[in-house]
């Protein structure tokens, strides 16, 4: 699915309209844009996309509705929404007067800035974090500093990385993800990452249990306790979410997409798609396009 990944420039070209000369292109691995420069120009609803960055949206005025994989979040200020690299996101609606910041972080920057345990903590953060007055004020100050430094003529890498890391550690603290991860959480997170890498060819829970060196029963208990669904449900859900991209970005028939994703029966694929998305693949393609 790497071919379907959308970068920042492609996002602007496909999903924003009007004069966008105010959007300054920046080369840094951490990119930050004021929401006031983005929200009024978004062509919503934006269909599911595989975005090639870790995404953090800090909003201190207004609201937006954002879908991450199969879950829709109504985000009302003040709040933070995080979508990790590898997730598929859609934007349903946006308050045109929203204020705050949209921050894009390349995956290499995340892994160089954070230790493995810290990254796992970030992966366990609830995507939506509502902020109290004090936390909102502190994060607002940090993101203002990050914006000012990145847009200077010569951004100082160590400084802006330090500001960003401080903001992320603050978010981890707020979200209560700073506790050591239990074994079940580690297994469940590793399972989900494996599913995103192998969903197209491997739909057997046994395959993932073998990869993680655990029993199927233990894997199911881990996944159920963290994601509130069975391992099989999560595998099929990820495959269906990726099928949405194929429906939008190719002219392949529904049957061809079903076979490409290793579903032996296109009619079963269609029934599963309708159960998860709410409409059939054909209706989805017509509606979104």
C-alpha cells in the first residue's frame, strides 16, 4: 500500500482549494502549520487516505470531525488529536474558523527522538485528548515556540526537536500513558502493527500468534483487552479500510479488489465491507467520488 501514501504537497493539491500562497513550504522533518491557514481551504469531506506522516492536531478554538480507521472523533477545542503513521484517516467536517496547529512528523524523526518505550507509550495514547485550562495554556506556549523556531531563516534543529519532544512528553503525561506498558498492551500494539504490514496476504490469527511467539488464546485476550474487539475482527477491519483506498484510487472492479486482498469470495468481501463501512463497495465509490 506504500504507493497510496500521500505526502503534504499532494494533500494540498488534492484536498485544498483557493489561493494557497500563504502556505510556506518547509524542509524540516517536523512541519507545523497554523489551522487558520488550513481550515478555510479544506475541501471536506476528505475520503480515507494513507498519510505519510505522524499527524498531531492541536486545536484551541473551533471543532472538526476526524475519522481514524473505523472510529470517528468529534474534536472540540481545546484538544489534541494524534494519528500515527500507518493509520488511515478521513476528515468529515471542519470549522472554517478553527485555530491551533497541524503538525506533521516524519517517521524517522519520531524514532530518532524517542526511545522505544516512549514510542510505545505514544502508540497507546487515546487518539483524542481533551485539555483543561492549564494544560491547554502550556501546550499552546510550546507549539507557539515550535512554530516560531521552524519558520526562522535558519531553524536550529536541536532546539525545535527539544521543543517538540517536550510537548509530546507533556501529552503522554496528560494522557496517563507514562505508566509502564503491561505485557498485554505490548502484544496488542505489536499485533496491530504486524496486521498493517501483512493484511493483504495474511488473515489467519495463527500467523500473527506465531510471529509474536504467543498462543492464539493469549493473543485474543491481549487484543480484546486493549482494542475491545477480537483479533480476527481487527484483521478484517484493517483489510476493509485499505480496500477503501483501492476503491477511490483505482478503477478496479470490486471483485478484483477482493481477490487482490486475498478474499476468496467477492460476495463475502462485499457483505463484510457493508457491515464495517455501512454501505456496499459500489455505493461507497459512487458516494465519495
